[in-house]
C-alpha cells in the first residue's frame, strides 16, 4: 500500500485533535476515542510526517501511529457538540 504522509504544517495542525476509530485496529473496537498527541517524522514511511494517537481505552494505555492515508481510512474527527 502506498502511504501518503502529512506535511509538517498538516500534522502540527492536528495536535490535540480528538478522534475515534471507524474501523477495528490494533485490537481496539470501533468507536474507541483518542487524541493526537505527537507528530513523528519519517516513521514507517521514512519520509514526511505521521501523527501518534493516544487511545483512551479502559483496557490499556497505548498509542498508534497513522500516516495521512491511514488517518483517512481508520479515523474520524467527531463533530463538536458545543
């Protein structure tokens, strides 16, 4: 799979964003909430930027790394309920 990565500006703009899984991944169920907590250069693609999500799961504390391609496939950004 060809992974599109984030630009530095895109990735930094996502820091602190709340997300939810829309497909199962890493043993976590659909709907698991998380927050983007880190920007990583390179990562699995060796170029561009990826974001790290800290999952808010009752069963375990874990992080997942997402390229732009994976972000579009696995995550949704919930609408604000303000």
